[in-house]
């Protein structure tokens, strides 16, 4: 990744932080202001927290993609459904043919660290020059910084800080 990246992550600590609600609110507000913000965010419940069972939601159409598989009550394995995730990433790939002003990618987490999940789509969007906003749990910060070559902006979990970064990116 040689050119300057328009890449930022909202760094959060715990699942009870409404980081997904922040992505939904931010995208809706920016779209109302005439900017095209598109991509995927976790579907949320009434409290603004990630809904169970997990699903990704297309920020433009509202279409949901289930990404959890039922492994049974006693299972200790990850319930992420790779087929559901693969279907959802089609939303991100479609942004390459009709680029938004800002792409939202729901997470950079263990799947992306392992070379799976949305990792390829992150790289494709950035290579196309599309600004990208995501969220990263603090425990994955080192891997995130390695992935981005230290070029990404790490944002606090703050609506004002995230809004300021988005405004800067969208006016350039």
C-alpha cells in the first residue's frame, strides 16, 4: 500500500459499546447530507448493539445477510458462517463498479487477520482509491496496524471524532 490511504478505524474495547449503531447513524446522516456512504455494518437491535443471531446489513438497501450458524448450545466454536459472509461481501465488491464517497466495512477482526473475511475487499476498495471506515476491537490493534502499514487513522469511539474524519475525507 504505497499511496496515502484514506483508511480509518473506530477503536473499541467491549461488545457493549454501540459501535455498530455509530456506523449506522453516521452513514444515514452523511447520506442525508448528499454524500454516498455505502457498505456493510452489523445489524443492530433496539439498544444499538449487535443483534443475535449475527447479520450484516447493506447500508444502502437495508438487505440483511445472516452470518451466524447454529452449532448447538454446547458448542465452543466460532459460529460465523463463512458462506453467509462470502455472500455479504458481494455488497463491498459491487462498490468497485459504482464507488461511493465512503465505504463502510463492518469489522477488521480475527477473520481478516487470518486472511479471510473482508480482507480482500478492504484491499480492493483501497486499491480503487475509495475511502474506507471500519471498526477494530482494541485487542486486534497491533494486527490492524500491521495490515495498514501504520497508515490508517485510529479513531476513538467518539461520534464527533469520526464525523470530523469523514467530513475531511468527503470534502477532498
